């Protein structure tokens, strides 16, 4: 009996599920999987509850209800001055995860090469594999994880069809700057590439930096499918309402795949997210302020304990090097941490290509560990206390 296809071979279980299960089993504080421990505004939750009571409980249209598509188009215009047609250039998906999967299935043929920034969010390479494509990682390196433009240029081959971008970048917290975006745009135009841009952390950018969608650069709106989600921006990761915007033909290709995966996404959540997208700027700045504080608390605490801390420009993750504490294997470290310290973190190692060329035999993420700071201050402080005790014990 055949029990699995080559398309899923080697994909295993996502590290987020593995580490959250470990957190549950050990009762450890979960700074692993990225989800906030405080829900988004009650007005959004009330809007969903109202929608359920008012009968929004059957299939929504496949591309999403008009009110939400209009709200997504209005969001792109309000924040970035981008004009998208809500009827043809916007589609609602079951989280950004489905938008990524459907985009890759809808745009990549077997053998096509897709460039990804490494370390990468794990679903990217899984979905490239499901589509039969070939991943071409370009590595962002500590301490600042800037884009190595020459390496990006060298990664393009005649088989390259797409660049899959992520900024603000999970797991490093890097935010692509103007010269980097310009270099990517030049390359994409020169080689006629499609850009898939995952911008789920678009509102989580700190220290006065700004997020610039690559589709705002000259010549890029016509070749970029931009993906985002309500999960991060409204602290409602369980609702799984995401979306994609871009040229009608790219949205259509993605929708063609999406319609046979989920067909449609969470009907009563859609009017609620339409309401959320229209919240005043005080909501967005308030979220940003509290995450900045949480980032500062966790970064300062980890640094005091002795980790080498790479302060993130965006997202709700911070990356550290564990070597100053006497460890040199992030995976081992994260596996022993829940039992020994009562804290869960994510090893970077799993976000890098395991089949590295022999010249690069060492995984650049081997000693790096990611921590989520989208947790209440008292939770972060308790985790830091536990880590302090652990670090003290392991150094004796
Ligand atoms: N992209 C990135 C970079 C992420 O970190 C995540 C995690 N939430 C997603 C996509 C998936 O988003 P969603 O929960 O909306 O599917
Ligand atoms: N995006 C979140 C993270 O990076 C979690 C996503 C997931 O569990 N798949 O932690």
C-alpha cells in the first residue's frame, strides 16, 4: 500500500507544532510559536459575533466578501498609496499560509526555480516542493541580516521564475531598506521575474523605520503579488483571514489553486476584519508602541543573561546567538530548554536549506535561536527570570 507521495517526502512536522506541543507537555512559557497572549480589540470580536448572529454562516464568495475586499484595497491606498481594484486585484485567503501555498501552486511549474531569503519561514520551501519547484536560498547573515545583493544576483538562473520575499522578515526581524528593495526590483525587471511578497508583519516595524511594499517601486506593481494577513496586525492568529493583492492575472492564478484547496474562507470573520482594517491610526500606533516595549524588555533581558542579541527592526521575534552561554547547537539547546529552564524557543537551523553545497557545510543558523516577544510583560519577565537561573546553573 502506498502511504505517501514524493511531494510530502521529508517535510515532517513543522517546528512550530513540535515546539508548542513541547510547551504544553512541560508547562513551559512558550516564546516559540509566534502568537500573542492577548487578543485583538473587542470591537473586532464583537463584529464577528454579530456577523454569526446575523446569519453570515454559509460559504462566502471564493474571492472574499465585497466589503472585505474593499477594505483591503482601502488599506493599501491609505498606508502605501497603492491603487488596487477590489473586484479583480484582491482575494481573501485562509491566512497568509494559504495565499503562499496557492500562489506557489498557481505560479510555479515543476523545475522552476524560486529564490527565497534564508532563513525562511518553513511553509515557503514546503510549498515550493509541493509545486515541484526548486528553491534557491540566498542567505541573510548575522549580525544585521542585510540582503547580500551580489549573492541574490548570482542566484538568478535561466530557470528562475520568481522571488519569494519576506519583509519584515521572520525569523531575523530584518526590514528591507530602500537600496535593497531597489536592487531586487532592478533584478526582477531585468529577468522578468514574478515577485511574491509576504508582508504579514507590515505594521510591526520599530524605531521610526517604515515598511515599503516592493509593489510601490516603479515597474513592480505589475509583477508583484503582495500577501498579508489579519493574524499579526490584529492579534487574531486563530481566525486565519489573509489576503493577496496584485495584478489581476497573478491574483487569478492564485485563486485558481485556492478554490480547490479551501474554496472559501471564514465567512463571519470577514466583515469583522473589514471593520478592523478601518480602525484609526491610534490602534496601529498603540500596537506598535506596546510591541516596541516588549521587544526592549526581552532584548535587554536576554543580553543581560549573556546571549548575543540581534535587535530586530520589525516582526515580533528576536534572534540570539547562544555561544556566549557555552552552547553551540541551537536544536539541542531548544530541546533541553523546556525541561531545564521552563521556556520554549525556536532553533533557526530548521529555516535553512539542509542540502547545502559542501563548501558551506555548516548550517549558518546552527547557533541561532529565535524568541517571540508578543507576550505580556509579566510573562516575558518570568521567562527571563527562569533563563537567568538556567544560565547561571549551566555556567557553573
Ligand atoms: N508568513 C510569515 C512570514 C509568517 O511568520 C506567518 C506566521 N503567521 C505566516 C506567513 C502565516 O500567516 P497566517 O497565520 O495568516 O497564515
Ligand atoms: N508565523 C508564526 C511563527 O513564525 C507561527 C506560524 C505557524 O505556527 N505555522 O512562529
